[in-house]
């Protein structure tokens, strides 16, 4: 289970980088600080499903894409 959560967070980061969005931008769109967003993306705080939905909307990706567990390149 932990591996899947790590993969979801990696996919979020990859999608954010592809859009060239900063963590500060994401935090502002989610009404949280850059540090709080960093903690979400890096597993230092819990990622709730409603937050994941909002992240998918901001990144303009289908939330289902986060749950396709194929080879995910690790940074």
C-alpha cells in the first residue's frame, strides 16, 4: 500500500513539473502554504481524497491517472 501512495505522490510531482507549476503556485491554488504543499507531495502529511481531486483539477489531469500503477520513474 505504501508503494502505491509513493507512486501517486510521484505522479503528482511529475504532472506539476510538466505544467511548470511551482509548489508555491500549487499551494496558493489550494489555499495552503508552499511548505504545506511540499509536505503533501513528499509524504510528510496525509493526502486526502478531496485534496487529490483539487490537485487533479488544477493540473488538468484525470484523477484516475494517479491510480494506474505501472512503472513510475523515481526521482
